[in-house]
């Protein structure tokens, strides 16, 4: 366990802040008095979230549009934040995109996008802020992974690969930076009521435009954000959040991996029959 985060006056940078989990976290951190940097590609949506945050009591809000797939822009963005606020206390790497297609039907470029956005983008931004945190001897790095970062699921070969990768990266990073006074938190949501499946890429690289039944019936984004905030405040290095049967797969994969594999193979067979 880590020392819990006290958000009042902390400079918090959230990517993927224009909707879903990122938006909900931003509003809650604002209500606790944080200074916020909100990043995503959609500036108008960020401005809407910024207004909510100011109304909730944020110390200050910087809207900083960012495309995490453009890795060369991470360093200038970090320098802009540091120039304005002098520090970054917490970086929440929350940007990402999912996938819904069988491997055999998936264009290779979809796999490339999964890695560029969900893995390399998070690494590039983390590397950009890391030196300043190490120099201060304090700072916190977080990433929104997924249950898909622990368990392989059908229709998500690229997404699972990416989320497994970020779990590995940030778990490894934790071992390296703890001695520098830094903390690392991994967040593993299950099915949460967001646009994740609607925005997910199909095999042709285009958004599916549909919401999975599992997502529609999942935990509300507000409840999810409350769980994550409680995890931050109590100092949990890994925050699992969800309310459906998918959360049981985390334990099953540890206790009986063969049973987990068989359950997911059955799920894949059912999906194939339905298509």
C-alpha cells in the first residue's frame, strides 16, 4: 500500500478526459480542489468538461488537446504543463481505444493502432513527465488498463495485447521508481457504461458504432470513478473496478487458468455462432 493521495492543490493531468472514466475522475478531483490538465483529441468536449470542473471547485483548469498517437508531441506538451504549473503531481494515462473483431478478420493496421494509442502513447507521455517527477522526488503515475490486461478475451486480440503490455510496463516501472519517491497505480476496469465499445475499431479499422450488451449492463461510470478515487485515497497500487462476472475471471485466471481458458473458449464459440 502507498500513502493515500490528498488531491487538494495537486496538479493532475488526465488524458482521455473528454468523456467516460476520464471525465468522471476529473470532476471528482476538481471537487477535492485539484488543479487539472485535461487532454483528449476533442477540444469542444474538453471545454465542456472543463466547465464542469470549474463549477465543481477546481483550483485551475488547463485544456490541452492531445493525440497520444502523435508521440513527438508528448515532450512539448509536458513542458507546457510544467511551465504553467511548475509541477505534475499525478498523471492519469486514460486515453485509449478498444477493438471488436476476430483475428482472422482484422487488418494489421488495427493492431498497429492498438499499440500506438494504448501502449506507446502512454509510454511516451510517461517518459515526458518522469524526469521532472524524479527531480522533485515525488509524483504519481497511473494507467487505465482493463480486465483485458489480465485475461485474453475473444474479439479483442489487439486490445488484450495492448492492455497486457501496459500492465507489464507500469508494473515494471513501479519497481524502478519507488526508490525515487514515485508511486505507480494500475487501474483494471471491467464492464463500465462508457462509449468504449461504440468507439471500438472493427476489423476494417472503423468504429463499430454499437454498444455491447455487457457494457450497457455494466457498472455506471460514476460508481466506477468513486471506486477509483477511493483506491487512490487509500493508496492501492492496483485498483480493480467492476461489478459483473468478468471480475471473477481475475481470480479464476490466478486459481485455475485452465478453467478460465475453457470459459473464454466457450464464449468465443458462442460469438462465432452468432455471427
